[in-house]
C-alpha cells in the first residue's frame, strides 16, 4: 500500500488544482453542490458552517451551496474568521455581512458589524481540503485551523469535506489531533467514513 506524507500531498494537490481551468472548477463545484443537496438531509440541520472559497487557489465554490441554502432552507449559515493564534471565530452570514480580506487574501466577515455564533450551535461543517484518504483523513494547507476548530465542535457535528479529487489510499503521517471526516463529497460521489 502506498502511503504519502502530508507535505508531499500538499505540494502535489496544490499543483493539480492550479492546473485546472476556471470552467473545470465551476463544473466540479456544481456537481458537488448537486450531490450535497440530493444526499444530505439539509433541513435537519439548523446551523451550517462553511468555508468561503479562495478563488485563486481553485477551491470549490461554496457560494453555490450558500445561495441554495439561503434561497430554499431556513438554515443559519456561519462563516469563519481566522486569527493569528490558529483559532477561528464564527459569524452569522446575513445580507448585511461586510467582508474584508485577511493576510492570506481570504474573504472573511468583518467582526465589527457581524453577529458572532457559538461553536456549540453548529450542526454541520463543510470543510476545505486539498486531498483526503479512504479512511476519511484530510490534508489541508497545514495551518491546523480546522483541526483546532473541529476539536471544539460538539461530538455529534456532521463533518463533510469537499474535494475536487477522489481519495488517495492512505495518508502516511496522520496525527492524534487529526479529526476524521464523516463524509467527503467529490464531483463523482459521496464517500462515507462513519
């Protein structure tokens, strides 16, 4: 069985994503959106946390999911604001939310006018990643924001990764603090791990 380190996977999948066209990413994002709404009972979750896409990194366009949630569901949507100490604060996404770019040029809610949301209120989390393995472990950008955030979520929070690529066999250097996904949605299918 081939096992690859997170550092090597990070480089490889950043390169693969960078090679994608904007049209490809849009197409993959639409397929992931459709899998999500066809297979996840969204109406059962009062509060959903989602990341906002970093367009220049060809991330999944979560705005497609956000727009459908806002249009068709009575769901609270919360989005993160990251801090230099490696933590994230969650804010309710409303029509009045004002965005600003952080040091990595990621759009985030301005904490001045936004309504903070408790991590205890979150029922489902959409998680960014570069790649994942067949056991449900993920590789992100390496800063540990989501691992710390998920460790503070309720044990029953539903953890769903969104990935352009299908899983690799196994990540070599999974740590004790790495939190496994419950599901990962790719353009081709939903992978279930629990």
